[in-house]
C-alpha cells in the first residue's frame, strides 16, 4: 500500500514509518519543517509539506493514498487552552481526511489513549472518556471509527500513557523532563496509580497490523506493560538522574494532574489474540535504565 502518515517523524511515527517501509509499503509523510522532511526522506519516505491545520493539503494527500495512518498531535500541554486548541485542530483534520475516504473501502487507522475502567484493567471493549481535558479527542476518534458505516475500513490503535524508546517518551518522559528542570522528580498522588506502557517499536508493529488486517469499526490496544506503578517509575528516574523524589498534590502538578494521578491499567489480550501482535522489546522500567544523568 501507499500510506499517508501524519506525525511520521515523531517518536511513534518514525517507528511506524520504518515498520511500513520494512514490510513492503511506501509512505507519504506529512512534514512541517526542513528537519522533519530530511528525516522522512532519509527513512525512505516521500513527503508533503503541511500541518494538521492545512486541510486542503490533507485532502490532497489522502486522495493519493491507499490507506491512512494518523499520528500527529500538537504536544503543547502548557495550559488548558493550548490543549483544547490542539484537540480542535486535530478534530478538524480527522473530519477532513475521513470525508475523503468515505465509500472507498480504504483503511484509516487513527490513534487515541487507552480508557479507564475502575477497579480493573481496561479492555478494547471499554469506551473512551469524553469528560477530561482531552476528552474531545475521544469524540473525534469515535467519529473516525464510525466511518465504518460509510465504507471506510476504520480502526483506532489505543496507545498507553507511556510509549517509550531508549528511556524517552510518554508520561514517563515528561516526568524526566520536568525533573531535569526542577532538580527533583515529582508526581501527583501517592504513587500507587498504574500506567500502562509499550515500546515504540512494538506499537509500530500494531499500527501496521491494523492497517493491513483490522476489520472496520474496531479498537486495538498497544499495551505491553499492563500497569507500572508511578512510584516505581519515579524511583528509576530519580536514581538515573541522581535526584530526590517528591510526591505533590494534583493541583500543584498542573493541568495534567488529574490524568497523571489516575489509576489506568490496561489489557491487550483481545488485540494479541485477534491480530497476532506480540511485544518483543524491553518494558518501561527496563527501558528507563537508558536515561542519561
């Protein structure tokens, strides 16, 4: 397939691009800068310049493709307003791309986070919450999956709170970045809350499998670690950076405090059994050992 990929040079996107190219597909990558374009070309992709805000560019690129993998999102978590603006931009982009695919039977794989299921690990059958700061993403993803009713082989790969590679990425990566700036490793809550995780290279395989084989209207979980305790994650980061650890209140942690403090273990049993996906790369706690002081 000739696949249009948004976010093709990010942590997950670069792994997905390599996975697709390594398995006989070609990639048309959406790029926003010279650096991104150079990275995509070096990987073996062709490129189109633009962002999620450039709806005409997105429509034209989808028109050239046999399938679409959407990964791009503005990771500006500086304020609630910035997050809501990013969600609105992504929603418009998904609507534009989806409209181009209606009636075509082509695959459209989008991305979301894993849901929360009180008292147990969430499964692929659990709905995403629409009530949090990023709840609008859940609504947009559901609309993409519903395109199955309009002749699109739509699916969503749900990524856990931490997608990592060489000790970087996801919520754990944000804790590391904050710790480097503050000189202390902080996290909200008591540290017993659990975050699911996956290595970026394993997640990339699932995106390819969904593109190639997923039935229309389906959800999949890219979860390797069902749930690592945040206190344990923070302890590894603190040891690698030689810094102290300090639990803080949810309010003190900022706009993502509620999300970071939630207990959110997740299962991928259905995904593994149905698509034959099997993670092979290091788990989060082992991968965090790659953090450099």
